[in-house]
């Protein structure tokens, strides 16, 4: 009887019940992550697009560029930081677009030159087209900030780049047609700057690169040039460009808006 009472007390005594920590019923805490959206629904800034997602290396390169620029008193771009030349092509493109978005024109020029040096366009037509489109983006940024002297210098750089692309195998220069869209963007960016010297300058660049001689410009490109020349009062030059660059392209001067 005593043993029965002792056995019953063993199973019913609250002091002998195991604590919850002795069982494996406790749940492990899991970290939860919630997406964070920058800005609000009323923001005018659009969503991130391809090329605007900055990697850690790209962010560090932008910070290095800005620090180097803040230590120099001249308007000329400082020497490129070492981490800039070690970036992948997609990171360099993202850095360039972000700097242009911030209107950091001088730093954007530096990244553009680094891109051309580290990843020169080869014989692929799409690569050439995208490369020329970068020049148009930089020209738009420079014009937006009234840095027209830099645009003039960039046209000389553009001429050198076009000559190099023309000599690159296996394509026959700009005659392959893959650069038409990029070249049209460049010409349109120069014309929209509204400067006579720049518009006449891009005509000279095209002439020296063989336009009208070894290759024929696209009809849209000729139309943009003619409209820009007419807008600055160079009607006679516009007529010559229409004949020289486009051969059989007919331009109706009566319908061209100023």
C-alpha cells in the first residue's frame, strides 16, 4: 500500500513534471524579411530599370569618384580610381547611367572614356549601336547643364571612336547598318542642343568619317540634320547635306519645322 501511494505521488506531483524547456516543442525563431520600397506612390521617379541596379562595387566606385573630385579644384576629371578599371562592363554601365542621372557630367565623361578603353566596341553591330547611344546620353547631360565646350570636345572623341569602329573587323565600318540607331541618337542630341557650332561640327565629323562618300546616311538622320541646320539659319548647308549624305533622299523644306 505504501509503495502504491509512493508510485502515485511520483506521477502526480507537480514538482516532478518536466519543464517546457526539457521538451523539443519550442519553435525556432525565423528571421522574416519584408521588401522595402523607396519613395512613395506620389513620387515622379519611375521604377528601377535594367542597368540602374547598382552593385556594391558600383556604389564604391561612385563614392571614390566623388571623393576624388571633391579633392580637386579644377574642372578637369581626376585620374580614375583603381576600382573603376576593375569593374565589369555591366557595373560600368550602371555607374555611368547613375552619374548622368545625378547630372555629374564630368565624372560621367570619365566613366565613358574608361568604358571605351576597357571594353572597346568590336565588330558586333548591336554593341556599336549601344556604344554610340552612350555618347548621345552624355551629350544630352552636358547640354542640359550648359557644358557646351565639353560637347565640342566629345565630338572629337566621337570621331576617333567612329574611325576605330569603321576599321574593326569583320564588319565594313558603318555600312553594316547596325549603328544607325545609335548614330541617329547622337545627331539628334547634338541638334537639340541648339548650338550652331555643334550642329555644324557634327556635320564635319560625319563628312570626315566618310558619310556621303563610303557610306550613305539613313533618311531619318538626314532629316534631323536638315531640320537642325535650317533652324540655325544654315539653309544652304542643309540643302547640300540632303544631297551629299542621303544621295536620293528628298527633303521637303516647306514642311520642315524650325
